[in-house]
């Protein structure tokens, strides 16, 4: 089954701690995963940020909401304990605990009200109630990046060939190649050398050289296997073993699957990867605002 939303985790979590003992949250996670019959892949599925397992994140937020409603408390670090209120909820025979159910408790209503703008009367959607705050933030971040990448690719498509050359140089230097824009700019010049557009130093010392092919094509014009084979042949003619093929469009499946039989190593960068590299290395973009998402420092509090 898919990873359950954090509301679906609330009742099983409360039931697991119904023995009135203290339980460490990290010990409850595998027990809950067994309850929901999650596969290893589902247990290890990460949030878009890649910093935390999705299921673990949802268990943490389920416990947070239960504590805010007074159904659980935290007697010591990273532990939870069922309260009399929590016992009463279970004894009532409730079949599901949701945000709507928790709103019967004034402490939880106060917690929710504090999170929202007092001037807003909008209720959160049913979909947003199934996701943890980190997931909502991560999803919004992804949507912003997708829109930014689309806009960036349009800007790159509009560049002249000379400007596109300069752009490629700047990107590669940002990634650590070529030493400096000045050095790289001299090396990467448009030519007609059997399909090679230029070369760039692999590192600042110039211990090795990487050959480059760059095609500023529109999105519909995909790069096929023959183009890649031609580039590999050009590398062989130069006695080179490393190459980067950059396109603003995309590669066909056959081009992606092509593997030279010699020791030549080819890196293929399509339009989507190109814009992601621009974002990752702050080329053509600027930071509009920064949100610092903080969490408890376990080392500071001496947690295991």
C-alpha cells in the first residue's frame, strides 16, 4: 500500500501506546510500518527535499497533533505517553482520528488558530490536511522550481549562438571546470572540427581536457543516437576520452542507451538538466527569499 497520510497514522499510533508506558518515537516507527504493511521501499521513501523519510515525517507529525490535542504527552526526550484523554478516546470505540475530530479539544483549536492568520476565515482543504507541513512546503518549492526552470529554458532558447557559447562557458566554470571564465572562453570557441564545438579544462590545473558539443535546439528537435555516435567518432579522432553533449532540447531513448565500446565517457545534458544545473549553481537566477526550517538539535539535548 502507499504511505498513509499522517491523519491515518494517529489512531494506530495512539493504540500502540495504550499500555500507559513511555515509548520512544523511533521505536514506534517500525511497529507502525508493520501495521500498515509497508514495503522496504515505502518505508525509505524520501520527502522531495531528500532529507527525511516520508513515513517517519508523518509519524512525527501525527504524534505532534495528538500531543497538541492532549491525547499524548511527552514525559521525557523523544518519548510519548498516552494521557487519560487519549485512553478515553480509544475506549469510546472511535474508528478514525482526524483533524476534524481533534477540533473538539480547545487546546488543539488554539494550536491551529495560532498557525493561521487571524484575518483569514479560509479552512484548509481536505488535501492539505493529509500532508505534513514539510510536505506542503516541499511541494510548493518544487512547483516554484518547475515554473522557474520553464522560464529559464525559454530565456536560453532566445539566446544567440554567441551568447549561448558564453552561457555554456559560465555554467561549466560555475560547476568547477575551466579554471576561470577567461581561460574557458578562449578554449570554448565555435568551430567545425568534426562535430566538436570546443574544449574546456577538467580542473583548474588543466590536468585533463573535456570536449564539448552544444546544440541550441528547440524542444521538439530531439537529439538521436546518430548525433551521439558522430560526437564519439569526433572524440576518437582527437584521441580524447571525455565529452559533454549539451542540448536545450532532449535526447531520444536510443541516444541515452548508447554506450561507446571503447573507454570514452560521454555525459548527456538535456534542457531539463541544463536548467536544473543553472538553479543549483545560481546562474541566471537570484535568491528572492530564504526560509530557515529548523528542528530540534538532538546533540544539544543529549538524545540518542
